[in-house]
C-alpha cells in the first residue's frame, strides 16, 4: 500500500523526519510586499496547472484543494484563520494544492472537499511550487558558465605546466603540481588544494596568482548549476501526515515561467536516502527566501516535464492598504497558459 511505502521510507530516512511534529506559534502580525508577490506567483502557478489538466485531459479532471484564502497577516480575522490552519496541519497534515480524479468516478465532476471518502478516490495529489526563472535560459547560462570555467582552468594549466613555472611548482609543491598536471575537462571540479602565498620572487608571485585564479574557477565548477524542486524539510512530515490519512499518491510540481517539472514524493524520499546523491542531484540548504527554513533542492532534471511549455503571463502592480495605513506594493499575474504533456501525465502521474 502506498502510504505504508511512504511510512517505511521516512522511518529509514537519514533526514530524521519528525512525523509527530506539531505546528505552533503566534500568527505573524504584518505581511510584506515579498510575501504578497510570492503568494500571487504561487496562486498563478496553481491556476496554470489546474487549467492545463482540465483543458488537455478528457479522462481526468482537477480540483483546487489546498488553502486558497486571500487573507494575509494584518487583515481582520487573520489570527483566527492562522490558528485554524495550524490545527488542520496538526490533524490531517498539509493539503496538496490540486487533486486529480477520474471522470468515470465523478461524471458530474463535483467533489466535496470535506468528504474524506471523496478525497480518498483521488488518483493523484499535486503540491505546486513556483520559481521566478525561465528554466531554458537558466540552463543555457549555467552550461556556458561551466564551459568558460573549464576553458580558463585549461588555459591556466598550460600557462603553468608549459612554462618554467611548471618546474618551479614541482619543486615547491609536488602534490599541487601532479594534481594540475593530471587534470582534464571532467576532473578540474575534483581538484582540491590550499592555494599558497609565495611572494619571494617575481616568478613565485606570478605562480601564486595563477594558482589563485585556477582555484576561483574551480569554485565556479563546485557551485550548484541546476534549478530545483524545493520541498521544505518540515513539509515532508506534514505531507506524510496527509498521505497517511488519505493514501493518495503525492507529487511535487515545480512551475517556472516557461515549463514545469513533476516528481513523485516517494521518489524524493528514495533519492535523499542515498548519500551518493548528496551534492550531485540534490542539496540541503537553509534558504533565506524561505525564512531560512531547511529546504531540499532537487535537480529538476530528475523530474519529468509535465508542462513542456508555458506562455508568459501579463503582470501589473497592485497595492494593499493595511489597517494602520501602511501601504504594500506588489505584483499580480494574469493569463499565461500551460501545455500538458499527456504522455507524461498518464505514464508518470496517473500510472506511477
């Protein structure tokens, strides 16, 4: 059974996930412009996915299921809403944003989201995340940056090994000399040495500068060069709580402004349980953009292109006036369209 597979993966996970986590704390007293922008973008992303499924699939339909209230910190009644939401998280867990059902099970496409029996008949649940990137442009930029860093490393290697500086380096530090001598395109990233600070002669100063330069380019090769699907650590326990309650396959779907990638929640748990993947296909970071919450960042290429194309939405400025007269300015999104890959949708979502 799906929920038992998830429970076992979490119990075996090296992440030490607290399945008994209880959400608590005082509600925030005031929203920010950044929060409102993120919320608007997240709402837009959910609508893109929701419409794409309902427009391109004849056998399945989507409903909006997650919390969608427009209320924000500082609004009247927010404190009560916040505490009620915390209570829900502690009871059934985190609701996914979208649920998918068979048309044959509900010909009228009417779902009572408070009816547990209805919810348990969903064939898939989607947690939709948004990201402010054009994924194609980002990938091209990173590929170019990596290539340029490797080319610079090769250039510096030739400047050292192919000159009198090679013999000088071999005499001063044979270990570094051999590392650079044996390095090639695919292994510069693996070089690790402490850059010396030689300065006695002009040649030593020149050699020191070259070694520092190659170290700087190696640092570029070490940087994460992929966009990511971004489950927060605390959400894993809350998603699991919902799964244990409803036993519905759960997915994370990351929406960019040109396409969207999907991955099975079960595959996330499997991926991060293998430390050989750490630093290669995922990383764990404390992200400033997520209030420094611990976030798992999984290479989107591990997922599938659920939406192979997304048309750019229109955007315009908006203003929110808080009770005490403070004004918040933010951006809203309208339009845009997502194009569902039906083959991936059926094979990797419905039949996963």
